């Protein structure tokens, strides 16, 4: 994206986050990927930049800002370290924003400030072993008991769960009611009956922890139910519509780093008596890839600007995530191919990006779900 498309504030934000990504995130990315260590120093660094409070109301400890600014920052963070961007986005766009958007004033003042200041980590418990894309099919049960709820069930593939101190959890009062029975709750770490079991063996985004949650008669007070009974599913769908803009931005960041890595390599690598960069076939590949990356970036920005303007943006956000995630996968594949054998072994950047990119086509709505959303709006 050319600088002229950004406001002065957006340029300042982009340059600040890009500088942090280049100096701090990128040099550590390979280490965290290979070790699987949760990058606490990265989290604190993003907190110091105020990114955890971005788009969060100042009344609740945030720094305000727009969705367009969040998209810019998310791209730059992902460009430096995709795993760190996953940690931040899951905490911010799912956990924190759910409470800020749908919680009571008491809940907002209690939970949001420490999350917006990166003092605590949030996780979002929606996915279950038998309920992924079919989110209305969750089976985790919330039973009313003596003025509170007892939660029983399991969640899986929950980002940040190993470190989180605040969990936003979806449970149903009656599985037969599907969407109409779902409620949202805040569950603190250490709640009786809550067990966190880390999952291992992920293909990519390895420094971002993923875990299974199990609930055994976990008590939750009525004051920690977010919104009215049965309104949880509607709130989740609204939240995901917006959070997909962040994942689209993440995918653009991964694609941009893949493009930069490829360009840097072909300028240096020689074969058949000349640099790869001098070969027309290589030039055409890079030109096509640069066009795809910029198109993805512009799709993301359009959806962010529509969101900020209070205009309908759901199909545009779906298009942005669909196209950007596909571009990230293709860009990582092309970067690795251009690097040849040297890009296939860790700690080469293309090898890591190749693994990191794939999940952007899966979480927060698979590519198939995005196509359904787009098609439904076309056929209304």
C-alpha cells in the first residue's frame, strides 16, 4: 500500500510497529518457533506500544483507535512474528473485545482494563471436539443451580489457554436449542473444576500456546454471564465478523514477509552465470506475487474502513480473509520454491512461513465458511 493511502496517524503507527517488528520480533521469531516458548517479552513489548488497548475505549483502560489502525498494526506484527500476532489477536479481538462489546458496565470495568494493559492474558473458548465450523452445535452445558451456573464439557484448540487468566466461554442451556440456547460466561483461571491441558505438535504458529479446556461442575456466578441467556451465539457471530479483519491482516503480513524474503534471496543467488533476479521467469513470479499481496491488503483495508464507518462489512470481511489467507499460503509456497533446498530447512524464514500460513485458512472461519458467507450475501 502506498503511503498516500494512509493518514498521518496511520503512517506513524505503521512505522512504529514496523520498527519494533524488524528490531525485536523478527530476530526472535525462529527461536520461539523452534523452542515453542511463549514469547512473553514480545507480549510485553506490544503492551508497551499500546497495541493491547488499540480500539478499546479509554474508559476501560484502552487507547481508542480504529479498525483500520488495528489492521495496519496486525500486518506489521505478523510480518515480524506470526505466532506473536496470533497471541495478540486472540487476546484482543476475541477475549477482550467480547467483554467490551457485550458485557455489562460492571464487567467491563472489572475485566477489560488489565487486559487492555497486557497485565493479563485472555482466551476465548468456543471450539469443541465436535463443534468447529458448526458453532451452534456446542455441547458444553451450563445448568442453573442455586443462583449460579455449573458448567460441564470440553473446549479444544483454544489459543492462549495455557497462559490466560481470563476465559470467555460459550456454553448452552439446552443443546437441542442450538444457537438459541447458547450463553457467554467469564471464567477466571483457577475456577474449581476447570482443567487446562496443553496441546502439542502443531504444524506452525508454535510459540502460540493451544490447549484443551475441560469443565467439571465449574461454578460461574450469574454476574459473570455476559448478556442475556440465549444471546451468546448472536454475539459470537458479530464478533467473528469483525475479528476476521484482523486475521486477514495477519495473512497479509505473512505474505508480505514471504515476498520480501523471496526478493532478497533472488537478488543474491546466482545460477547459470547470473543472478536469479535477472531471469524473466523469476521476475514474472515476483510481479504476480506482489500484485496478489497488495490486492489482499486493499481488500482488508476496505473492510476495515467500512467497519469504522458503521456500514455493512460482513461479505467484504469474508472476502478479505478468504483472499488474504489464500495469498499467504501461495506466497509462502512461492518463497520456499524460489529458495530451493536452502529454504526447506529450519531456521530458514520460508520454511517457517510455509507452516505458519496454513492456519489462516482454518481458524476464525475456514475458507469454506467464508465462501458460504459471501455466497449468501450474493443470493439474498
